């Protein structure tokens, strides 16, 4: 009887120690400790990065910031792993209590009441933040990145555009047209002239060939790089100084041209006929109303396109075809 009594007492003690409320409180405490550990480890990692920083270890400020990000990510990964373990344990206990709503509610209530929500919310804001501590930025600024070489410049140019870049009367394409450099392979890149070169600015004129799916262009542009306080060299602006198409002469014989009355009586226009089965773009200069005017005309298969005439720029007396290309 005495042994039985001891056994019952022991079971009661165990049962009371592992009640739903106590299990919930213990898991919440583990969660709180996990958050506190993360904050301490993050601070330790930041201090280690700053105290052990050597600018010569990095070729760019981006590389230095990536090293800091990796250190922070390691701390975050450890934190997430611990949180995952707590979540698995919480789900396991909740599953065991699923058939007893009262005990499940007691467990969940105890867990929620013991969580330090203010601490956890503050941590979530810190993790979501995108800025860098001042001490980290101060160290990163000591890295002096080398000026961009031709390969880096061509890669950076892919994020920019070029206009035709000539005075309006010398342009072949519609006003406002822009070429996305990401759509082309940049070849034969050459820095023609350096306009400014110091510790904060690098400005130059470059020439290049833009090779696309159907068309190739020769381009000349002014490119300005700047070096911000805690960043690497980046393009401030790209200003077109001229983009010209490189004729292929592949499609020259696929069109026919004729100057004739535009149908309104006494005024001539240029009519361009596309004799092929593909749409073509025709660069044409006409003398209309006594002035030279340039156009790039889209001509669909087996159709005529009109340039000039009473409602299109005046009486056409002559013309010159600059290019016939597929766009």
C-alpha cells in the first residue's frame, strides 16, 4: 500500500508539472530566450565585423557590405532554426491536446500570455530594416573601389537607354524613341575621351556598337560615374551623342518607290510599296515644300505607305532612301 501511495503521489506531481499551462509557459519562455539570444548574437557579430575590419580585404564596398550581410544572415539562420524547433514542439503538444478543447485552450492561453510580444515585435522590425549601422558604414567607407573598367561599364550600361541624340532635323526616327541597352549586345566599346577623372567623378565619351536581333547601331554617348559615400562607383547619367543604324542592305530590293499625285490634285507625295512578306522600316529623306525632311516609315507587306503630300508635309519633288531594315 505504501508503494502504491508513493506511485500515485509521483504521478500527481508529474501530472501537475506537465500540465497544459506549464507546457505553454515553458515554450513561451524558450521563445523569449531565443529572441534575447538573437539580439545578443547580432550585436556580437556587428562588433566583430567592425573591430576586425580590414579595408584591404575587399575590392569593393559592395563586397564589404555583403560580408556583413552574411554574418547577420548566419545569426538569423540560427535564430530561425531554434524557432522552428519551438514551433515543432508546440504543434506536437497541440496535436496531443486536440481532443480536449479545455486543455488545448489552456495551453494556447498560457503560451500567448507569457510571450514577450513587445520584444518579439521589436525584433521583427529590426530584421525587416534595410539600413546599416553607422559604425559599419564608417568602416565600409574606408574601402576605396577601383574605377570601373570596360567590362563593368558595359554591364552597367545595360540598365540605361539612349535617344537618337541628334538635332531634330538630322534624326531619322520619331521624337521620343529610346533604345533599351539591355536589348543589345554592346561590342567594340571604346573610351574616346575622358572629360573628368578624380576621386569622386569619372566622366567620359564612349563609342560602341549595339547589336540586336535584326539591327545594329553605332552609338556615341557621354557617361558620368559618381562615387557616393558608402557605395561603389555608379552611373549618374548617360547622355546620347548620336545613334545611327548600320544598314545591312539585305532588304534594299524589297521595296519600290514612286512620286505621284496624292489624290488631292496638284500635290505630289512619295509612295513606298513593300513587295515582300515581312514588315519593313524605310529611312527616307524627301524634299517637300522646299525643305528636307527625314522619316522612318513602317511599310506592311503588299501595302503602300505615303510620305508628304497635301496633308503629310507638302509637295514632294525628290527623295533619297537611307536604309531599308526589319525592326
